[in-house]
């Protein structure tokens, strides 16, 4: 259910609050933007995320101001956006974008349990590149200790989705102006091997796709 702070007000029909919708957006998006206030000023920092059930994880260096601030239990806001298309209307005013976005509000806790940390690291890797965790060297103790991981519960979240053709004013429908949608999606190119790699890329890299 939407809360006072997650209720979509403009185009409320585009708002969604069910976890299946929110989860699908979080899971497809490669990165999020994490907003927080420190020293009386707002900052919004891009970072990788991963969902595991009812928890959203972010990770990084213990020196990261974003993580150092968020782990103090201050209110944070995590936003993800999937851009699906450019919407060209007959009028400039009615141009738009097709998108699926999600906003998660809450307070994060630092993950200190070694098993949960490792599991969260796995989720992050598998979120970005399913199949990679088992192929690459696993994190050693120093790397686990040297990674800060925060867990944000998915208790207060919303999604907003715009899809479909442009919405033109009736008076504009006869204008000789092209209108429609330019679909957009992430389209990987062929993998480029690092120096010293003689083998072909594994299937998950050669045929990388996001979820949809
Ligand atoms: C696609 C992507 C994925 C990332 N994934 C992660 C991740 O998983 N974990 C992680 O810790 N970091 C990640 N980063 C880096 C992250 O955005 C920060 O740069 C990083 O956390 C360093 O924080 P800091 O404490 O040094 O910066 P801060 O001390 O928070 O930043 C100080 C100032 O530096 C500038 N700044 C910091 N980062 C950026 C930036 N990315 N772009 C432009 N200006 C910036 C801003 O002006 C900011 O106010 C990612 C960045 C991108 C673009």
C-alpha cells in the first residue's frame, strides 16, 4: 500500500505499489541512485544495487561517504529508472518518455554477518551478470571485511510506469507531424577480451541481455 510519502500524485493511474511490479523494475535496472542528506545538503549518488527477497542491498568501499552516512540510519531514498522509449507527440508539449521507475524509502542497516555479506555480494554480482559468481574467484576474508554492505527493507516503495503511444490533444491529431514511439533498450555489443585472455567469452557474456 502507498504511504504518505510514496503516493504518486501526478498521473496516479501510472502508480503501482505491488511488490511484483516493484521487484521486476529493481531486478532489471543495472544501477540505482541513492539520495541522502549530510551536513544539511542533499546528495544523490549512482551505485549498484541488488534485491534479495524483501531486502535491497548496496555495497562499496568502507570509505564511501554515501555508505558511511547511510549506515548511520538516516533516511535515504533509492531510485531506479528503466527508459523504454521516446514518445513523440504532434505537439512539443505532449512529448514524453516511456519508463518504468521505482522509488524506495527507508533506513538501511549495515550487514555485519559474514554469511549475509557473502550472500549479498553474490546477489550483487548475479544481479548484474547472472552466471558470473560461480565462474570468478570468490571474495577472500580481506575483501569481505573491506566491503561495506547496507540492507534496505522494501517496506516503503512505489513504482511508476508510462507506456504506449503519445497522448495528443484532439485539435492536434490532423497536424502533418510524425508521432509515435522510438523504443529504447540496452543492447550489448560483442565482449572485448582483456589482455592475456585466450578463450571465448562464456555464454552469459557472449549473449548478455537484461531481463526483458
Ligand atoms: C554505474 C555506476 C556504478 C557504481 N557502483 C558503485 C557501487 O556499487 N558501490 C560504490 O561504492 N560506488 C559505486 N559507484 C561510484 C559512486 O557513484 C561513488 O563515486 C562512490 O561511492 C565514491 O563515493 P565517495 O564517498 O568517494 O564520494 P562522495 O564523497 O560521496 O562524493 C563527493 C563528491 O564527489 C562527486 N562524485 C562522487 N561520485 C560521483 C559520481 N559517480 N559521478 C559524479 N560525481 C561524483 C560528487 O560531487 C560528490 O558530492 C558507481 C558509479 C557508477 C556511475
